[in-house]
C-alpha cells in the first residue's frame, strides 16, 4: 500500500511539475511576444485565422472613388514585403511612376486559391482598371494539400482552402493535423515550438538531409503524379481568376525562375491569354552580382533595394504594354 501511495505521489508531483513548466513557458512566450513582437499578451493565435482565406494578409487600399487609374495587386509574401517599409515596396514604385491608385493584398504563404478569394471579395468594390497577379514557384505546392503536407520547405502550418475535385475544402497541412491545430491555436508556447520544429526541419531539408516533396517535383517534373495534379488545379484556379475579372486585363509576374514551376506558369498563363512578365528574377539576380545583396536575411525575399528594382522593371513593362492610362 505504501508503494502505491509513494508511486501516486511521484506521478502527481511529476504532473504538477509538468503543468507548472508549461504554464511558465506560456507566460514567457507571451511576455516575449508582447515586448519584442508587439503582440498583445492575451491575444490568441486564433486571431491570425480568417474563416474564408485561412489567415489574414496585409491590406493597403487606396480610394476606390478616385479618378486615377486603379491597379489591384494580389500576391504572397513578396507582395506582403516581410517587413520592408511601405515606401520601398515594388507597387509603390509603380504607383508613383504611373500616377495610379493602388490597392494591394499580400498574404504570407498565400496560394492561388487564396488569391482568387481575395480578388472575388474586393473586385466589385474596387472596380480596378488592371489586376496584377504576383506568382511564385511555391504556389503549386501550396495549391495542393498532398504536396504541402509533405513539404518542410513550403509548409505554412495553418489550415487553408484547397480546391479539391472542384470544391473548396479547408485542411491543415501539419504533421499533427487537427490535434496540432487545436493546441497551437490556444497555446502560444506550442505554436512557437511547432514553428521552431519546422524551421529546424526546413534547414535540414534545404541541406538535403531531410526529404521534402520539392525534391521529387524538381527531379521528376510532370512525371511526378501529384505535381501534375497541382498544375491542373492551378490552371483551374487561373481560369477562375480570368473569369472573375471579365474584360479587365490581368498581368502576372514571377518572383523566381525555379523550374519546372516557371515553365508551367508560362504555359498556364499563355493558355488563358494572360500577359506574363517573367524576367524580374533574372534581372534582379544580374543586379545583385553588379551591385549589392538584394535579399533579406532569409535569403529568399527582397530587401528594399530588391523591391525597388522589381518596381522599376514592372513599371517599364507595364508602360511598354500601354497600361497606366484609362484610355488605352
């Protein structure tokens, strides 16, 4: 009997200690977030979520009643800017040069379906003269749950909408699925631990130590079944975007030249009669070798100089094509 009581006491003590450690860890995470990241102490990560889009993006909207030429820009983290000051963002270079009114939505890690949903939500209120769609290689990964859930490089860890058999379904690409979602949406500690785990896996995957699905795509191309399906889904989404804008022109531009993704975007956009500016990443790479480093510390996204060069390239291409004037 004494052994049983002793065992129960040890288990109780261990349980209390574990709860105390988790509680202290949660307090420390929330305190750090408050004073370093500016996130309110009581804010739940649930506030990051958006019922329709999956999670919220950055919104920079002008005056919809303006008489200026209106441009609606939609994209992912490159359009979000990842902290780059607004005055240096590529779309502000376009705004100043073409004297246009700019409406921007940039969602970190957004896929094509989320961008379509943004377009559908705001298009009628803005009534733009031109839509600019920023595309990225990882859109194909993010457009298909079967790819994103097996990725350690382009996995955004949050539930998002996917187009599955013509219908929109919301799924979590996390390895812990709904259990991980429940814990991380209520605990800042678990959210940070999960993000830290994936960052470590990201490094290992980039070094080739840990297998990530991007390797299959880049080695096998269209012969890799799930990538083939992702291309078909992306094409279906671009058709939806084209249909939603009607007679309003769309210009798409690429932020990277990674294959086989760039080629597939070229084919999809050409098929849907959407003008495609694909020289941005190559020109920026040339400028990098001539001038200075043009990327942020993550070695992926552009810093302010890279953003400005992108804006200059796009302004030139748009002007060449006759955009920026109401009477084209």
